[in-house]
């Protein structure tokens, strides 16, 4: 589903203090790797979504167990059927630096963080809602020092493929966009869409709205 996050990937490594069937990484390492992307919560139009997957065939996200083994007890990290989870950014845990332990073998897991636009609560809303998210994503890229290599060209709206979703652009020039077989609608950012009064009308609620990145300098 397009570009996911800002390249934050982590492999869980073996630790001598855990059983041979487990793997572990210090909490502070994950905090440092995942924290910058997860902290996009400070932008009101963006959200971060952490995901864990196994590279081994047949291992489902539901089979993966993650635990933070802190001094005050074990904290289990819930993982949903799609591999999504909430990683706690806790300064106290960073200072303590306990092990984050998995029941999967060394090197078999990948962690990633996707930065998404928050989905508007209604199916009809001003394009400005999307534009504000795009601008905040551009600010995130600039803060990461990547604005010379990447530009946010627009968004991808992802729907249930069975919904046959469509998007109407209502403004000076009207357009109808229809989702492809995978449930995706691509919407390029433009000065025309940013004109006052331009509205978007969706036939269904999108599952997620993903910033669409392309190489080049942000304009």
C-alpha cells in the first residue's frame, strides 16, 4: 500500500538472558528506532501505526508474542490479526532499558511504522482536511532531513475492495475517481484542489489514507 513510514525497520536479536527459543532486543533500541515516527501524534492530522510481521511462511501475527520484561512486571504487547500493535513510549522504561522479548527466532521478525493521515469522520468534507495532513507530512519529512529526496505528491485512499468505492471532487472543475481492484484511489495534490470551497464526497469510508511519496524536491 505505497510507502510506509520513514524507513524505520528493526530486527529482533538474540539475548543471552532469554531461552534459546526466544529472541530479544533492549527497549531503548526500539524506543530510538520507532520513537521518531510514533511521535507524529503531536501532529493532529497524522497518526502512526506500528506493525510486526514474520518473514517465516505460515507464521501469523496472532502467533507472535511480545513482552517487555520490566522490573515491576511483564507487560504484554497486544498484536492484532494484521500485525498492528501499540508500542509504549515510556521515559521510565527507556531509563530502565528492560528486554523486549519475542517467542520467535532471531532475525525472523520485522517491525515497521506507517505514518497515515487521520480519516475524517464524515464521507463529505473539504479537501482542506487532506491538504492539512499533507502539509504536516511534509513538515515531518523536512524535520527528518529528507525533503531534498522526497516530496508528498498526494494521498492514496484505501477502501474495502468489495465496496466499489468512488470519490467525487466538487469544485470549479468536478471529477469522479473510482477505486481500482485493490480498493485504491490515488488523489494528487494540486493548487486547484486547494482552492476555497473544494469538497470531497466519498461513497464509502476509507480504511486508511496513506501519504503518497515521490522522489524529488518538495515544492
